[in-house]
């Protein structure tokens, strides 16, 4: 299914046949562009950027690459076409026909789910808007901008659903998505991780590896929804999201590659942090502390271990599990159980609860397995260079603000600590002000094609089969 780019709003949902909806979205469009102008990438409006743009929602050949000024990027509404005889695959409505309109009894709940997902998309653009001024290469600058414009398009996907299916309330919620601001004391974004700062490129790579990976799992759960327009919107968003995860994982791998090269050249070990830093690369313990922080903040996005909301979303058929249709069970969870962590004194133990109440924890566990696979790949970079060090995901209870672990302090190894021990040790485990200042000191802007900052290795290959010295951004 190809996308109609002759319209003011590119789409494959037949907007031209629904004039009321088209007028509503054309009213929202200049508000979106005003938000982008205010909160999008800083000092970027005049740049010609080599970006991909969706031309189809088919699995193969769905995008084309060309230079475009970002304010002229053709954001639009792209939805996977419905399958024949769509069914709801889980919950109380399992086996029924998928909903093409909002079921009245679930209207407010479904709207809240869409608004919460939609709020994350502009938030990440706001968090990252200054990063282009300190890019380590044209290649990385282009990747940042690709992530940004696609987060903008994902905002369009959720705004379309709100306008198309929720009437006046939906239009007001879509306007609210443009009014909140990441980190604003009076108008913060809905979820905590999207109010954190992204002050440097190490933080950006961690964000795209970890927090965008949460996006993958949330979108995958929503792609199972019995509300077909939501499911089909998220299915295409997942196609675009894969590149964001690549940017994060490969970015950290390149940081590690460069650090290992310098360490090997000067015969340094991981404990020689100050010497490593003096050579203009990022020491491995600092990478670990950044990993600890961003991972723990992202784990909180899944919510509390026990959740009646998650159970209700599942029972209603609104939000499934990751790869729901591949799971071999009855898809109702009426008799199933799942183990969740609990605190007994100073011990972390596991206890079984009703599986429907533990859906947040199950999705978090799926996410953790995926993160571990990425960390394992990073560790292969260290091993290749003969560096005796391994990055590790901290215990799921480490530095948590939501759920059972929010009332205690847990070490990266999973030990429950008294307050005084946490206060004494936490600076060993989380980025310090000195760590952040050092990383920021490396963030000089590199814009010559084919040149890369000293602290990061070049990529193995370029974007869309282009060479690594390709002119990804034209500065005029």
C-alpha cells in the first residue's frame, strides 16, 4: 500500500474522503509545525539532511532516501492495511472480530493509553534538541535527525487516532501533546524518564538503546490490541523504531571500540580511568555508570509489579503481551500465575501472583532479556581487544522509583542496603557531576564529512550503502 504524497498531509488512510477529519488535522498541522520550530532540533532548519521517508507500509522497499530540510519533512499518517477477518487474540473478547471503531465501554481507557504513548514521542525530541550542536560526526548528526523526525511522525500516528476516533475530547488531547514540555515544572511530560535531561551523546546512545527499546516493547504490546486502528498504527511504527535501537547499540559499540583501541595502544587497564580520560576517550567504568542510570530509569516505565490497570487492559483486549500470538497458553490468564520480586526484610525474594496482575513485570522481564543480548554484544567488543572488563545490567531493583523497590535501596548485585551504605556507595554506581562534566568536555562538534570525534570510532558502514565519508548533512 503506497502513500499519497499529493495531499497536504501524506497518508494512506483516505483522508481526502473524510473532509471533517481532514479539516481537523489541517488545523492541528500548523500547531505541530510551530511546536517543531520551537522544540525541535536546535539551529537545524536550514540544513539539508539525508533522511529516509516512508513511501509504503510494505515490509520491503518501504522507504526512500533523499536530502530534505527538516521543517519540510513530509510527516504523515501511515497505517498497515487490515488483514482479512481480523480477530481479537486475548482477554475476555478473544475470538471476536477486532474493533474498527472504539468500543464505547472502553473509550476513556483506550484514550488514556493512546495519549500516554503519544506523549513520549515529542518528549524525546525535546530531550535531544541541543545534541546537534555537539555531534561527533555528520553520520551521527544525520542519525539523530532521523530519530527526531520519526518520533515526530509517531506523534502524528497517535494524533490521528485521537482526532479520528475520539471527537472533541481527542482533539483536545492531541493539542495537549503539543503543550506539555519535557522537564517543565508546570507542564511536564507524563512519564518520568521523558523528563530527564539528555545532556550528551553518551546519554543519547544509552537512551536510544534502552529507552527506545522500552518503546519497542510498549508498541509491540499495543500492536496486539483488539482496536485494529491502534494495532495497525503501531505495527508500522515498529518498522521505523528498529533504526532507533540500531543507533543506540551501534553508538555505544563504537564508543567501546575507540576506548579499547586507545587502551590497547597505551597498554592501559580499566582501572586507569584518569589516564584513559587524559587521552580523550571515555573510560569503561563511566560507561557502566551511564548504563546503570539509564537502565534503572527505563525499568520504571513499566510501572509497578502488580497492576490492576495492566490486568484490565489485557482483559478488555486493549493491550496484549509481547508477541502475544506466539505464546502457547489460553490467552485469558484466568488460572495462570507469574513470579514477581518482593522484599522480606533485607532479602529480595520471588512470589507467585495471578499472571494478569503481573503483566507489567512480564513485559519488563521480556525487555531485560533483550537488553542483556545487546550488552553481550558490547562485551564481545571488549573481548576482541583483550580488555579484562565486562559491562553488566544492574539488578532490576537498583535505583528504582516505582514499585516494590521504590521503598528500599538495592545494589547493582541485588543486595538490599541501609540508607547510610547507599549514600556512601551510590556515587560508585551512578554518574557523578564530575563524570558528566568530563563527558561534556569531549562533546566538540565535528561536521566535516568522514571525520569523527576522537572519543568514538567510525561506523563499519554508512547509511543506505553510502560510504562513511558521505556528506550526510549539507550546511549550505
